[in-house]
C-alpha cells in the first residue's frame, strides 16, 4: 500500500533528504492547500488557447501524492479512519479544483464589465465565486477516490474512477456545466482526440486521468515501469493508432450544390442590445455579407446560404418588415440562417393578460419571410435566466442578457431550404456531449452553431468554447459550421479537422462548401454506453487493488500474531 512507499521514503529521506513527492505527501496545513491550488492552476495551461497538454501531468501526479498524504490521524482502520481520510482528500480536491477553475475561467469576469454600471458588483462572484462552487466536484472526486485508495498502480484507477464520476456529475447537475473537463487536455492532441468518437468527452476525462497520473507511480519503487505506466503506454498507443487509422481513412467529402458564406461582424458587445443601433447593425451585416473577398467573386451572389451569428439584432426580426425587405434585396435568392430573438404569443394567461414568449432562436429567412425556426432549449444560468429567481429577484439581481428569455421545447433539428437537416446549437448548447442531436427521428447531417462570444472579449473563453464545439463534431461524426460575433468562426469536418477559420477580434467572411457527415460513430450511435463501460472497468480495477490491499493487511496482522 501507499504506507510501504512512505516507509521507504522515510528511509531514503534520512539518507538523501526528502524528494518532491515525499514533501507533497507529508505537507500539512496551508502548505498542503497551496500545493493543491498551484497544481490545479498549472493544469489550466493544458486548455485552449495554449493547449500545453503536459501541464496536466503536474496536476494529476500531484493529485496522486496529495491523496497518498490524506491518511487520517485516527487509527489505522475502521470507519472513523476512512471518514477522516475522505475529508482530508476532499479538502485537497477542493483547493486543486479552485486553482484549476480560477485559472481556467477567470475570463467570466469580462462579461461583468460589458455593462459595468449594472454588473461590476458581480465581478467577484464570477471570477472567484463560480470557481469556488465548481471546485466542490473535484472535492467529491477526491473523496470517492480516497474511499477506493490502495497502494501501487491500482490507486491510479481509483483517481480516474473518482474524478470520472465527479466530472460526469458536473456536466449534468443543475442543468450541467461541462466546461474545461480534465479530458479537454486530450482534445487538442492529434490522433488521441479521435477516441472521443467512441467514449465522448466524459470518457476522455477517465482516460486523461489514467494517462497523466500514471507517471506518479514511478517513484513507488526501483526505477522501472510500473503496471500503471504500462497500461498508460498501451492506452496511448492504442488511442493514437485508432486516431491515425480513422483520420487516414476519413476523406473530407462535400454536399453537392451548397455554398456557404459565414459572416463574422466583430461588433462591440455593448452595441448589440441597443434598439437605436438596429438600422446601422443591419447595414453593417449586409455590407460585410456582400463583400467580394477575391477577384472574380461577387459577394453573397456566389453563395446559396448565408449564416449570421447569435442574437444578431437588437429587435424582433419578424416584427420589422423593413429589415426583412432589406435582407431579401441583398440576398438575391440565397437563404439566410441567423441568430435572432423570436416572439410567440402564449395562450396561457397571467393576471388576465396574454404573455408574449421571447426565445433565443435560429431563423431561416428566404425571400423576406421566416420559413423555419429553432428555439434554444438549454439556457445559460445567470446569463439568459435567473436560477432561484423568487429568492434573488427581491435583491434586484438580474441575468446578463436583457429581457425575459423562454426555454424552447425542441426538437433539436432545423430544416432549411436547400440544406440537409441540421442540428442547431445556440452558443452554450455546443458544450454538452450526447445532447447535440435528438435521439429519435432522422439523423441530422451537420451541426449549426451560432454564438456571441463577444461577452468575453480577447480572452481564453472563446478559444475554449470553440474547442468544445469542435469536439462535438468528432463525437457525432457531423461537420460543424460555426459563426460567432467576434470569433471563432469556422468550418470543421466530421473528424474535427478545421478547414476554414476566422480568428478572434476581426471581421470577415468565410466562403466554403459544407462537408458531408460520416456514418454515426460509436458515441453517436449509443451515447455514454462505452463511457459507462470504461468507467465500470476502471472502478473494478480500483476495487481489486483496494480489496487486495485490505486482504494483505489482514493476513499481515494475523501473521504477526
């Protein structure tokens, strides 16, 4: 067990002085908390836009040593010992998670400064409060891991099982927030990212922990490969081989007769919700959309379909015939797909009056008429709706996006003229694995993601958002057309290869063909089946090590008698 490593460490330390792992294991108080916090913060370097995957080695190896040092002072066994150890582990997990989310989500504060007169007060809540709450999930993962903890290589699987479970819960509890999962460290590694086609993001969470934590076992004994390292090497080689074969066989093909133009306007965020700016915004969109970007090109006349970003207008488009007429005149027969607010009269009555529902939608516009629509079904908490509104409303707390936004009822598909069936994703909806495509009905042939990442300025947030949307293409085997107000707009093929891209902070257009979908990969065909299978075997390996360790301890005590 880990105690054997500690005993050996003390003996070595007496001769040579304590090593770094030994110092981490033996750390107490604020030193232990600082180590956990720093290790978590370093792990955020593995995320977009830096994508320094080796940084996750630090986070996961330190996690193993912190859990090794979580033994309770209350005796050598029994429930009180287990409970004390789990509490110490949870404390270390919270500090590690706090450092990870603080370093990875600091950009949330930028949204509070778009209208500082209204929301600057919430800056500490976004920058510090949100990471503090999210850190509860790694704390739970560490506690679960400690309950399964044992010596040697098996403890790596205990950590993978614990953090795998807590990351899955983070993606689903209270509508979920699967942003910056630990598995995203693998999402930018060529070939390894293709494993998402089998196990999805939450499967990558488990695999990332195994791959990045396994080197921590190299200090357990003589300098040789441990079983955990061997398993990690086999997994990495297998994942890379699968990715190379999948990408090598996957040729990008295109839908006949579809020519897309994606328009990224790069508007200041504070201008987008002012109604008086409406005519100027429409003029800006139309001018940019019809811009000729190369000799021999004729602007929107060369396209069959034009796509604009989320929340494109500071008014209800269906109630503005002048704007619709201007769009129709510029489009010259092309179909417009645009983010926009949509109004609908609610048959229900409140206080004797009929209520108008307002949705965050994607509209298909042809010939000056709205011919198809999709209403966002997964709203952003505190952004588009106020959780616990009855408690918070008396405190004058409101959501960031002005107005009252209603939740759409689906289905998640959009049939626009001249296009294959699309799976529409408005902004935040692109981060949820297994939820981007309706499980019943005809399978969509592409993902349409419109977003407004202008809330977050020139920070890492838009890069992280794009990385997650790209991973949905790999999981579902569907190409992605993504249009943002100010980056990152792109065309991605069904293998996650970025074919065209507009960077953050610029205006411009992309002219591109629409890639064809692949056959449904394993994750798309059976979401979470292989993820749950992977987690099941991970916990079996952890339990095997746990019970073998307990059996060894019992036989040792009996032999001593």
